[in-house]
C-alpha cells in the first residue's frame, strides 16, 4: 500500500447485501416520556456506501436523550474494523442503558461492535464469529512490513474489545480462538462471557441477507451455508397489466452515440466507447446515462485496485459496481499472496505529434567532403 491512503482493515467478505436506501444501519425512537426507547439496526456491512461510523455516532447522539434505553440489533458479516471499534466505544459510553442483540449473525467487526454493549442477548440460533484482522496491500518491503505491524496493533485492539466484555476470559484461549476463525453458537458465546443471555430464536434464513459472502470465510458452518443453497420460496405472480397502446418514443441513435463519445472523452475512458454503445444498444437517454455512470464507477474501482486493465472487460460484461468489487477482491487475493501490478494506468491522451527531422551533423560533413574530392566540371587533368 502507499502512504497516501489510510489503511483499511476489515473482514474477508466481498459482496455485501444492498441495504435499503444504501444504508447499513437505521435508528428509530418510539414512545413518549417515560416509555420512550431507541432501537438501532445494524443490518449490513459496516462502513459501506461511503457511510462511516462517524455518521452512525452522530445520528445516535442526535436521537439519544441521555435516559432512554437503547437496543442495538446486529445481523452483519462485519466490515471495517476501525468503524467497528468506534461503534463499540459509542455503545460502551451509553452504560447500562445499552443492550446489544444478535438477531442472526455478528461476525468480524460486528462482533467487536456488539461487545461494547453493557448487556448482550444472542438468539438461540444466532452466531458470533471472531477472527484475525485482515487487509490487502501493495508496495515495497518496507510498506508491507508497516502493514504487518499495523495488523499486529489491530489484533491487540480486538483482544481489548473482547476482554472489556469478558474480563475473566482466558487470554491465551481467546487469542487461539481468534486466530482460528471461530464461529461461536449462542451457548458458547455465553460460556465465554462474550454474551450474557440466550434469547428466543428467529428464522435465520430470513435474517441472513448476506448471500454468498459467507462462503469466503474458511470455517463458515456447513449448516449455515446450506441455507444459502435452498431456493427461495416463490412469490405470488401478480396478474399481468396490459399496457396502454402508445406509440414507442422516437430514439435518436446518432445523438445518443455522440453523448457516449463526448462523455467518455471528457471522463478519460474513451476506450470504453464501443463497449458502451454495444451494451446499451442506444435504447434511450436514461439507459445511456446509467451505463456511463456505472462505467465511471467501474473504472474508479479498477484503478483503486491497481488493475485498470480489467475495466473494459467488466464494462463489456455489464457488471455493476458491487459485482466488480467481488471480482477485484478475488483477483487480489487469489494465489494466497499479494499481487504487485506495475502496469501504467490507462492512457487516453492523443498520440504525440510528429516532430521535424533533426539535422545530422555527421551526414552534412560527409557530403561536403565528397563534394570537395570530386573534380569540377570542365577541369582537365
């Protein structure tokens, strides 16, 4: 990694579920005066959609009156570790008013966050997963050594967070469990002190919502993964609505092609023009604008991952930003090591203009010598 970007440490999961309104948490207050309570739902990957724990803490503080009980429910595969630690500390500051609730899964950074609550209730069929901090990086040997040091420091922060909830836990055993990526059942979490009570079970299948991301972990329980393979219950088919007989809108294909060309040139992605024209089929302006927005997002993701050469392939395949995140993640971690890419970014600059031929001093000198050695016209020996 370079020193220009902050280090992000997170769980191994790739594609995250799309929370409503592109948000991974929601807050609500109910009741009035003495019956008022605050409910918080962390139902997504912590730190996604550009929304950090800073915003979470501000929203919680704006809703909190200092006396109302607060219940924070978790169903999350984890996310950014530092955001998880920030949530942990925010819940800890609420004191005895705060109850953490694991509805289905609190994995990785989510397990760190929920342990900040004064009291933790875990559903009888829910799970808590703890593991080592993880990240990916690129750079020279010094850069990677700095990353390794940061991961060691992050590990100590994780241990401290768990011990704040379970001060009597054996630290040697805790470190072994964290290092082994351990999936704790409700009763096991209570036995270790990371939870206080086993609550009523909920339908885990309905709460998971994290899709195949669980399959990226090494030791995800088979029973949990099996539920992902079950086909969803069919939804009732609504009666087809007969469209009103309307004339199809007239599409100006030339105008849309020009829009793609100009937009791509401006954004520096002129190599994607043909792919966008082909994939959109120049259907209408809304389709073209959506494809352009997606192409720019895909380009930014590929450049950030230092794999710009895959931009055209992903755009031509019609992949969205979330699918691209998963593909890039797989490419970065495949082979069990880090890939260092020294290729230059895509260059859309025009070809350099030809320059005038520079004079050749040696050639000029040779020509003059040849002229001096030849006899002049009309001269006699």
